[in-house]
């Protein structure tokens, strides 16, 4: 049963069993991210009930998120600008390194801060209307919501450099080819695909999901010897959990499905 966990004029949060759906609700601004929206995201991800095992992040209207609300920069001092970025970092860290995986369902503009937000999620689904851009170079500014780190890790700093310098806008299929998204659907079907994936992810063991979303990024940053040791430790911890033992036994006893191709 779906219930409203929190709802106001900028962010809608619905909880349906193990799946939470958080929807940016500022369509008249193409869901641009103000500090109030960013703070709402932080609070929402902190306060979701313990029953939630996966979340979907989406945007109301024809666009997922057109980026930073530039009106907030007009009178910002250097010191205030630094604090502004750190508030974004804190909120997006709650998404990337929270206790459950997050899927992003995208359509229309995924631009600037919108792409920074999407890059903090774990699985990204774009419909065919989606387009990606980093227009900071044309605005006389620089990425300030973690994109120089997160987006660069997804597609490489050279591509980020080119997108920022030239204003190059990529369509959904181009984004798929360079890892900005994992799936492309027909127009209007990104949420349907995100929901399908969320149900699949919610059926996983929570400890395994947590290890994948929280430990794997650290392993990727470590030298090989350190990464292999970390992997061995996490593998031992996860496979020692009672739920993991039951799942392995179910497979050995032919009570669990084998791996087969999926759409």
C-alpha cells in the first residue's frame, strides 16, 4: 500500500512497502535545485523508514532536473559559495552512501546540477527524451555539486572537459554509450522500468546491497592489494550472514532460479 511519507511544494515522497519514490516537484522551474530542495533531499533520505530497501528518484513534468537554481548565485560571496557546495555534498552523500540503493528515473533535461544529482545514484534509467549537458563553461561558473568528481568517474575527465568547454549536449542514446545512463526506454516509460528494477533490487539481501553500494566505490579507489583484501573481508562478512546461507542453500537444492538473460 502506498502512503505519503512527506509532501510539500518542492519534494514528494511516497513509500510503497520496501520501495520509496522521491519526486522533485518544481516543474515550473524544470525542477531546478535550490538549497531548499537540496536540504529536502537530505532530510528525506535520512528519515525514510527502516522498511525501505530501495528508492527511486524522479522529477515531475517534462524534465528531471535542469540544474542549479542560478538565482541563488547572484549575491553569493566566495565563502558562501563554498558552504553552498558543501550542503550539496552532504545531501548527495546521503544518496550515494546511504543504507539502500537508489535508482534515478530521468526524462528531458538532466543538466548541470541535475546531472550531478543523477550521478550520485546507483542505477540510472533515461527515457528517449532525456538529454545531458554541463553548461557551466557558458555560464562562467564551475561544477559545484560534486560533478567534477562523480561525473568524471562515470565518463572520464576528458569528456567532462569537452562538455563543459563546448556546451555539447548528449541525447539519451549517446548518454547510454558513455555510461551516463544504464537503460533507455521509450518516452514516458522510465518510471515503469525504474519500478521493475526497484522490485528486483528490493528482493536482494540488504547486506549484499549495502556492500555493493558502499564498499565497491572504496575498492575502486584502492591499490590492487588493498582492494583485494577489502574484497575478501566483505565477501566473508556477507556470505556469513544467515540470509546469504539460506539463499545459497536454496540454489544448491534447486529451489532458486538460475541466471538467465533479462531485458
